[in-house]
C-alpha cells in the first residue's frame, strides 16, 4: 500500500489547511491542500506546520474537482 498521510499546514499568507500527501517508494511526495484542484510533487519533507509555499515542486497536475481525502489524492495521481 502507498504511504498516505495528512498534516496540518499553511498556504498563501498563513492560511491554515489540511495537506494530503501520497509518498511514493522513490521518495516523491504528491500533495495538495484540502479542497484544492492543484496537486504538486516534491522531494521535500512534508511535516506538521509545513508551509506549502516553501516546498520545491518538481511537477504539478490539476483536477477538475477539489481533493478532499488522501484516498482521492492517491486515486487521482495513479490514474
């Protein structure tokens, strides 16, 4: 099973949000803020209190609908 987790973090100018993360076996971390259509990928660590604006993204995708769970994030990335 994939490594799926969520942390409390920030985006923008310190807006609080839940960050959903799917970590692959190669160390890539796909993530998005709850409700967002923007899914990004980084090798950076994503921990509690993370500000996603400071992550170094290496890839990005967009969904038509917002992502509201780690399972939805995983299903979107692998599809």
